[in-house]
C-alpha cells in the first residue's frame, strides 16, 4: 500500500499507475526543477576551450541520463513496494534525484550541449527494472537501491577525475550528487537492504557501461 506524500491518503493501483505515467511524462518532456539551490551556480564559470567544453557536456549528459534512469527506477520500485515506509524512502530519494536532474540539465545547456535522445529508452528499461526489484520484496528492493547508489557514486568519482580542472561548476554539481548518492545508499541499508549476489552486481555494471558508452556520444 502506498500513500501520497502530500496528502497522506492511500492510493489505489489505478491512482499509482496514473501518477507514474504523469511523472514519466514530466521527467522526459518538461524542464526539470529543483527544490535546492544549484551548487554549480556558487562557482565561477570557467573559460573552456572547445575540446574541454565538449568533454564536460558529454560527461554531464551521461549523468543527466543516469538521473532519468533513477527517476524511473524509483518510481517502479515505489509502485511495487509492499511497505508504505519503504515506498516513502524511495519517494524521498526520487525527490532528491530530481534536483540532480535539474542541475545536470541546466549545466548541459550552459555548456552548449544536448541531453541524450536515448532517454525514453533508458527510462522505460529502468522503470521495468524497478518494478521487478519491488516485486522481489522490500529487503531486496532496498538492497538493489543501495547497490545502484554505490555504483553511481563510483561513476561520479570517475567523472570528477576526468572533468577539466577549470570546470568548477560541473565539479560542484557532481560533488553534491556524490554526497547525496552516498546518503541514499546508507539510508537503504539502514532500512533493511541486503547485499545483492555478485552476478547481479556484475550485470548492473555491464548495463551501466552500455548506458554510459551510448550517452557519451548521443
């Protein structure tokens, strides 16, 4: 059973399906907004040459698609979560991830880049994966969340090492994102998430490599 965080009323399966569809459309078709200030705006804009600008835009495009996937994943997980408290944890994480979505989208625009045309495909796949994760039970659902966030944190660390040193705006955004992802993983474990078998962790890393390789270019 899932409750609407705004009204605390119980949502029927039909209500949840409509809400999930609405969020999918808003994620994919409307400009993202954030509840928290954009950390990139606290840093000065650097003078980047064309190669550095393209690199930064490509890395931020990967992270933007990652946040699109996160929105889909959490919506799918919350849709099938059996415990209202777990569903609330997932909804809270999704709201913070929506900040990341807005920050990366804004930064891509500042760099003169474009978001990935593959976002709808990755959204659909992540949503289905979230549903399957939720159906497996809340402990595995949270374990999947924790492992996802750990892998994302690792990707962010790698991207921070690849960013041009002078791109302090992108760096500030990724640093805050990395902190949030770490907190999400810790929260999932605290609420009972269990470690995933190695084969699942390896499959997740392989899927992530596919996504990052594709969105780096398109």
